[in-house]
């Protein structure tokens, strides 16, 4: 009974801890996916061009064959689509694609032995992949899971040489085998590219960085991305910190920023905590101070004038209100360099 009462008392605190409000929220809309789709197509093309196909060998009566050194010569990806798929997914689809191949042949039919190359084409290639996005333990975005389905509608090969008639008659065994092996190699190649190569690239993206010699910023993800049919929302910590005490950050009690629009490609929203933590960090660094001056109790902001225009806009936004000592504040805060 005592434990139940304690949990009830702690429930509001636990809910706040588990859902810390972001200092920065970014929304990517379906219109913004067009740029991502072009990069995705280039990535898929690169992986399919370097696809590895195992050798194929077999026997049918007196016909012995060995296919090796399969190489992709050309890719045609005329139709593709990238879309959001709730709750945490991106769906990428390629339809009616074609893959041109060349491979080495070794054929034996009775006492006829032939070696050469064959040009082939896989037509009606369909590829459907779904990527699940999540946050890792460091606050980086990653691909936590990936599913893939691939199929080839048909495959054709052109034979030449003295045994062309024999090849045409027995090519079914070769083409069927090549079609099966190629379709089975597409998804493993893309899965490795997404779960290993792309995640390795995402691991290099910093989530904490220094702004200048005084402060840094933490823009790690707070939770998994939220995906709807039209948007992808990312909640970032968005907290500045003083470089002299990097483990001491201003606690976030601000209202969570809200984005409702979907007309543009990308939106960004910042809470008051984003600006408060910047001011607090510079105050800790000793380059920003608030002083009480004069008989009437004017509040004067004293700052280092080497700050950027953005910080001066922050100072203007957070100009202190009139004090209880009476008297209006000056029209503009006084900005004077500190003697550091």
C-alpha cells in the first residue's frame, strides 16, 4: 500500500523526466522528401552497381555450365517513391527498373567446349524497402531495422557463336538460375548498406559541439522520431552549456515548441529554454552580466560586444522588466564590453 502511494506521488515527476521538453523541434514534410529521394536513389545505384553475385554452375543431361564474374553494366531506375509510413518508418519503392549484366560463361555440351561472355538484362525489377528510424543511446538518429522485398519479372540473355542454337535451347536453365540468384542478392546488399554503412556514417554526426571559446550546445535527440503520413518530427535537446562546467546545464521548464504547418519542406521551432540556456551559459562564462545601477534601480545588461548579431537579438528579447524600486527602464539595454 505504501509503495502504491509513493508511486502515485512520484507519477508527475516521472512523467516529466521521461518526457523532457525539447529546446528545438524540426519538422520535415513530404515535400522535403523529394531532395532526400534523389540522394537515396544515388545511394541505391551505387550499391546495386557493386552487387556481388555468386557463381552459378550446374548440369542438365550432357549439358554442363558454369557462370562467373557477374558484373553490373548499367542501371535504369525510372520510377521511385519515398514516403512516410507511420509510426517510425520511411518507405522507399523502386518499380519497373532494369539491370544490364555481363558474365563469363563456360559451357560443355557433349564434346563441344566453349568459353566467352554473355550480356543479359533483368527487366521489371521491383524493390520495396522500409526503414525504421530511432534514437540511439548517444542521441543520434539511426536505422534500427530495415525490411526489403525484391523481385524480377523477366530476364533475357543474348548468345552468339557456333553453339548459339544450343544456347537458345538450353538457356532456360542459365537464365532461371541467374534470375533467382540476382533477386536474392539485391536485398542483402541494400540491408548491409543501410544497417551498416549508413549507420556508420550517422555515427560520425556530433550531438554536442562548441559554439565559441565560451559555450557549447547539445542538440542530441530526446526521443525516437515521430512519423505521420505527411511529416517527420524530431525533438532535439537544444541546450547551451558553459564550457568550463559542461555537466552543469540549465534545467528546462519551458513550454514545448509546437509546429502545425506542413506547407513548406522544413520547419524549425525553438522554446524559451533555447535562448535562456544561451544567456545563462554566457553569464557563467563571465562575458554577460546584469547589474543594478543608480538610485532609481535601473537594470543594465553588460556584455561583450564581440557577440554575434543573434545574441544581441536574444538580449533585446529578454530585456528585464521594471524593478520594484520604481522608474522606467531605458529604451535600449546598455551594452558595454567587460574587462576580462
